[in-house]
C-alpha cells in the first residue's frame, strides 16, 4: 500500500510544478535556488500538436519551443487513498505515570539538588498533570519570572502592540532657537543604528539614526538649521533600581537602571543614566544628519502639551520583543514590560504598579497567584517567589489554541543546545538527549536554578514542565544546574507510554 502510494506521489511530482501547473520535469531542487522550473499553460490538443485526437491510454503531448519539456494535455491519476494517521492521537500517546516517576527518581534524589527542589510535569495535549515531585514551594523564581511578566504584557497590550519613540519641537519664543525633544515611549529594543540592532540580535524596529534623519528632513523643510536638544523620560515613575537588588547589579552590568528612554540595552556603571545616554546618541545622529545643536549637553525636561511631533519611530511588534527577551533573558526588557503593564492597568509605571498590574492580569487569566511575589519583572530580586503551578499555567496558555496572542510564550522559548540562553547547555553525555527537543526559559542566581518550558517525548507526547531548586550549596552550583538539564532531557528520552 505505502509503495503504491509513494510511486503515485512521485509520478505526480514529476508532472506538477511548484505552482500546481503541469510540467514535464521535477520542480527545482531546494538545494539549487538558481534553478528555475519550466512553468507554462497547457496547450490545447489542436494547437501545435501533430494530432487533435488522443486515446485514453496515450494522452496527447506537445513540446515547448526549447524541446526539453513535455507538457501533458491529459493526465489520469489513480484514485486518492485516505492516509493513515501518523500518531494514534494528536496529543501523542498517554504516559505511564509510574514509569515516568521511575525514570526521574534517581535524578531527583541527586544530593546536588538538596531538599528544596520541585518538579511538575503536565501533558499539554490532555491538559493534565502527570507528575509532581519534591518540595511544594514556592521557590525563588530567578529569571523564570520573565514568563509571567511577558504573559501579562501580551495579554494586556496585545501581541501586535508597538512602542513608539517620538521627536517633538517644543514651543519657544520667536527670538529663541527651537528646542527639539526626544521622548521615551518605553521601547525596550530601541537601537542606535541598524548595525547595533543586528549586533544585539534585535528584531527590526526603531533606531535613533532613522529618527535623526527624519527629524533633520523636517527641520530643513521648515528652514531650521540650529536647535537646542532635550529629552523626556517621564513615562515611568518611582525607583530606577529595585531595593532588593544586589548592590553590584548595576555597576557590574547585570542590569541597567530602568528608564522609558534607553538605547542599545541601557547604560551601566556607577551613576549610569540610560535616558541621558540615549539623548547624547541622538544628538550625535542629528549632527551627522546636518543639524547644529547649541546650548551644550541635552537637558532633561517635561515636554509641554501642544508640542509639534516631527518624527516617530515604531518599535518591533510585542510578540517579537517578548521572544527576544525570553531568548536572551533580557533584564532591562522585562523591567520595561512590567512598567507598561502597570500603566495599561491604570496603575503607575513603577515596580509596585507593574507588579500589582501583572498579578491582576494573571489572576484574570486563571494563573494561580497565591504563591506569587513580584518585587521586579526580571527575576533578579531574591525576594521573588513563584509556584510550580503558576509557571505551568502560563505554559499551558501559550500552548492553547484559544490564546493565539500568547503563543510566543511557548514558541519563543530557547531551544536546548541551539538558541538563546540554552545554546551552551545540554552538552554532557546524559543531557544531550534533550537537544532540540527541550524548549525552556532558564533561571539562574547564585544557588538558585530554574528551568520551565516544553519537551517532546520519544513517543511524540508534548509535555510542559517546571523544575526549580533554590537551596543549592555554593560548591554544587554548576552541578545542580546540570542536574536540572538532565531532568528535562530524561523527559525527552522517556518511552513512558501507558
């Protein structure tokens, strides 16, 4: 049966071109993009053929002008055959829970993980938990918290939302030179130039270079050659650094102070001011575009109402922003998204306002929030707490066809051994079985490790999982992370069908 079907499909491939038209040779090979298959209309039996009559067994044929392609005017195919399903169930086979527990028990008992380790595994196709083991939690979240921040932002703002950075010409007295102001709209992936965006792996979005070129064009049209430069980063309020962050985070470049105006990922070091750094970069781009700036350094200001907008840069779609943040575990990006959630829910664009807004949105989505504590949006604070059920809930939403706007929560996850923060992992002999099959968000602080995502088992069952441990001995830090990877890899390798 399969041989007959295969032969029929091959025969059809020989005569059907890439656009569904009849040809006399195969379509161009994908390995040879320069090859162009002959595609043409089917000639009539009386036009260009030696005979206008044909039999059913010998269909009429004609050749192209080059003589190298035969076009068939009549084609008889065997009747269609109903294909057999590849899987017995679209969700894959159900799991034997005892077999699954038996496969993972030795890894869970490894002394490197200590006692406060938890694992929850869910069959996403059937929406049922198949394994819960270890401590109940809640756990220090580390960067796994970014999944909850991103879910709240996508749900409240929409996956196609774009953040805007604008340039306005503020009103001034006739005798004074006009003031141009760069207004931060909270675009976490605003880049200085296209080259800088490419270097950082940003999706296509706004750049200061493009904003400067557009602004210079408008100024020239108005006869303006000299301006004063200011900037407005007043969209967000409150502290720029969380009180519960380690004192070395900003000086050591772990995270930038949070600002509604930042470029190329922010500014780092003692006294870092992301908004001023962005304004300086914009000033340099304006100068390169032929605009003279007077009055010294850009000044911080609040743009008055009625100011004329002369240029605007629209950032990447939110789903692309989220994918980048989740892939590389972008701390600044997550913190900016948290503030947008605060504003979108009628609260302040601050740590507290964002956390309260995210909690409300997640609760409305059905995500358990009883064990959830959010001191920030990135997971850097050691005061953050998350339950296994909360992480599995957002993964389930991301895999749910009824929530297409949240799909990137699962599709945008790093792939073990290949992309993002999982690219250098799953390299040892035990965890290599998870390479390409495990997609997960990482979470790493000193003595804390988290991994939450999806995995396809050897038998084709899609699972969601969350594994967290937060009381690791310092000397076992790397070994514990490897054990977490091996747990996920064991899920991929398990033939634990019921």
